[in-house]
C-alpha cells in the first residue's frame, strides 16, 4: 500500500503573538529551521543559533531573523548566545533546545571520542543552554523551555547507544529541570520525534535504514520537520500551560 501523503501545511493562529523565541541548531532544513519558521508564523520574534556560520547566515537571511553563532559544547558561547539574544529581543520567553549530534556505531566498536562527542553536544549542550536560560527566566518569573529528545530515549536501535543514552538523559534533565523551575513560573517540556526526514539525516544513516524506519511508522512515512515543529509550538504556547516535565512523543509507531 502506498503511504498517505503528508497533510497540508497548517495555517497560523498567532499562538505565540508577542513572544520572543530562541532556537538552537536552526540552520539548514531540519527541525530547528522549521521550528523557527513556525514560531515566526505564529507571531513570535525569533533569534536562531547554530555552530555552522555559513548555513546559519543563509537561514537567518531566508527567515529575516538575527542569527548568532553558538557551539553548545562551549560554555562561553552559550552564555554569549543568551546575552546577545536577550539584548536583541529584550528578553527571552521561549528557548528551544534543538542542538544534537548523531552517528552510527556498534558499542563494541565505539571509541571514547565518538561516545563523548555525541553526549557533549546532545546532552551536555542541552544542559548548558537550559542552565543559561533558567538564570535569565527565573528572576523574571516566566518562561518556557522545549527540548528536542528522541524516541530512541525509549526504544532500542542497534548502533545508537550513544545517541539513545544522550536523548534519555535529555528526558531526565527535562523532568528534573521542570521541578526546579516550577516555583518560578517556568515550564520545561520535551518533544520526542521518531523520524523527521531532512537532508542531514542521510549523513548519519543509510538511505536503506531511513526507508526501513519510515516503513515502520503507522503512516508508512517519516514526519515532515514542520509536523514536529507544530508540537514544539504547542508546548511553547499557553495551550500547554499546565504541562511541565513532560516528554511528548511525535511518532506514529508504538513500542
């Protein structure tokens, strides 16, 4: 059976009107860029960041937003991102932690460097950005952080021990940060996509594996990046005002 086509791109409803949003790892055509675009369409003022200066500049120009270079493995750059974004936007209402690094290697063949690099970008980077954002948001008494986790934080997949461990850590970090931030009026949640198709995936997975993963989904296709972005917008908006510490699966496959 031929998989159904993705639905039509949804109209905006001004869910983030008047809000300010920072999205990390937003260069290119993946979930980060789609999230920045959806936030703009929903009425937010947006700043994007990425470690890749050229792609960041191209994406910032396409979206008409400010781009700030930031390597989330560098605490100095993370602090500079929050400081510069705060000056540009006036303050930060929403942080979307999208930065992550993948790869494929069986555990017995995995080097310490492969393990450490994925953990440093995906988990430690989320920690650094969350810490910096909370230091900005808590004194203001409001704010929202949305982390990008993965269904691999729940599911097993060969060759993905480092990435799965990092994403499971992001889920745990989300829960603990949410409990600490709640007394200050700050919410922290996460999305957990299964597979959202974009060109960067081909660099870390074979086309055969990507096709197989897409076939496992109930709809027989991968998600569009904007379908994940829609859930991030929901978690950033007042429609999720009573949600914190939650990880929302964006998947049509069940364990």
